[in-house]
C-alpha cells in the first residue's frame, strides 16, 4: 500500500470522535457541507481532501495544520517520521533527528539558522509550538531536509552542530551513525546504539 495512505489510516484510527468533529469544522471552507455530512472517519475526510487535491504526499502542509490545531503532537511526530523517511537518493535521517531533538534544547534557533531556515519560518515554528522546544527543532529539521533533499545528510547536520559549538550533540550523532552493511540477528539493518542521557530543556 502507498506509504502515505498507510500514514493517513494510522492517523485516522488515532482520532477521537470529538477530534473528527473538530477537523470537519476546520475543513468547512474546503469541503462542501454535503460531503462533510457523509464523513464518518478521519480516513473519509482525508480521502475527500485527496480527491480535491488539497492533500498530497509532497504537500502535507494542510495535514500538519489540522493536526496542529488538535494539539496532537504524537500524530505530528508520525507525519515528521513520514517526511524524514528516505526518498530515492536521499538519506534516512530519522535516527539523527531524534538525537538532535533530545539534546539541543534552547539552542534550537541557532541551529535552525545555521541550517539556513529563514527567520520568518523560525518565527512561524515558535507560534505553532510555543512551549515545546523539541517539536520546534524537529520541524526546523524537517524544513531543512525538504529544502536540501539529497544534500541533507548526517555529515552536513554534524557540520552545522559543530558550527554552533554543539560538539557533544555532534559526537552523539557521529557515534550513532548506522554502519553500512551492519545487520542484526534478524538480518535487518541495525544502527548503533546511542546514549540518550542528556535530555532537552523544557520551555517554561
């Protein structure tokens, strides 16, 4: 099945009836009243948005906006994971994003600027996540990866971290970088383990 459809199904099954009602309300300007009356699940709503070209795998901004309105950061994380996944010719950086988000904390703006995320986008991220430093940084990393595509690599991320004098975090990323050809007992690719003992600072 299409990975994006798998994601939408996963999101749909995690929505409560009240959250579905709120999503339908938020989509009133995009979906006709009659169609909304027929929507019985999140997947129904997503399907309508797909049919109307309001939602696409390469343009998930509306989906991000809707989930943000629900304050479902767990579901936003699933969307982040989908977008961080490796497209052909791109490096899968989900493991690196996890390390950086768990350890950078209040220095997230400096790192975002080093990755050439604009101040306007940084301000927008702050508005969406006023009290969650980790989610702010994760979205900045996602924007960087979407812009740089195949040029977004763990090596480039480490370079940016060191430019910000975040050498400890850079070391963690380097130490955890998957070893090409390394396999676990089941034969699947397995990254080296990393020590997440340093947690990010929480916003006041």
